[in-house]
C-alpha cells in the first residue's frame, strides 16, 4: 500500500462571501504525478497555497505526509507559485545562493545543471530575462529541492509550445519517483503524458478524481477531451 502524500477532508475556505473551496475531500498518494485542473476561480491556487502552508483561515483537516500545515510540513514541500517570487535584481547564481540558505534539502549542483540545461544566461538579472526564462529559473530552483511533495502552479503557462516540452522533460528527469507532484495547469494536452492521477475542480468542489489510465479506458477519451466534456455539461 502506497503512502499518502496528501490527505484533505472537508476543506473549506472563504474569502468574505465568496467560497473558494467547499468541503473538499481528496487523497493523493506518494509516487504519483497529479494533474489539478479547472477553470479560473475553481479553487486550484487556493488549494495549493493551503497545502504549501502559506494560507491560513480555513476549516477542515489537511495532512501533508501525515503533518498538518506548518513548519514541519513546509520543510517537506517545494512550492512553485503562479507569480514571480524572486527579486528583479537577482541573477541566477544569486537565486541559487538564496535557496541554499533557506532550504536544507536544496541541491545547488542540480540547480546549476538545470540552469545549464535550460541555457539560461548567468550574467543577466531577472529583470533582464524574458518571462519564459524567468519561469525556467524558478522551476529549476523548485525542482532542485529534495522534497517529498512538489506543488507547481501553472509552471508552463508563460512559455511557447517548444519550451513547454523542454521544461516538462526537465521536471520529470528531476522528480523523485517516491515523491508526490501536484501540477496545476490549463494546458491539459501538454501535461497529459505525465500525469497518473486527475483532479477536476469546479466552483471549489471536486468534480472528478481518478486514475488517468482508468478514466481513459472507461470513457474512451483523452483527459483533455474528458475535461472539455465534463465542463461543458456543468
């Protein structure tokens, strides 16, 4: 029996009168890549922030590798938010040094190898990099931690189709097969070959959750086509 990386029961989060998450129940096992999918406002980013331990004020029970969100769980989670989080004046080597100071599980050698793989210029500041280059740097940093859970929020949204393939290949090559990855994206067709488990969110609720291969076999559809069908029928 596989260890459960993430267990969520009755998770509810309100922003004033708006309910972002509505009694979400979810279990995601270690050793899997889970695709977290849904339209804008479905609750994907809110869910990832709670799992990462950077958002409070919610109800329900959340466990990451058996721990409630807090300092102990944060040490096990590598979180890539959907917004840039590095200072504009930093260069790639500055960013590596910053991560090395903050995270005891950070592998600086791996980060440098990924930066070389992405062919990122070391001498430029982040302000001088394109959006795609900046995203590649942030992915290199996030994937260079020896984490047990990786939470990636829209990691390929700002890059062209050719660069997406390069990024996804690098992500897979640097992913510990015993860890859990939760990958939030709108670009379902691009990530479909990677994912083992599918989670569809709609209006803060789990619309569908299952094994990707089982869903394809049961419906005769790709995950991308199934997503379009499910949301068209809602």
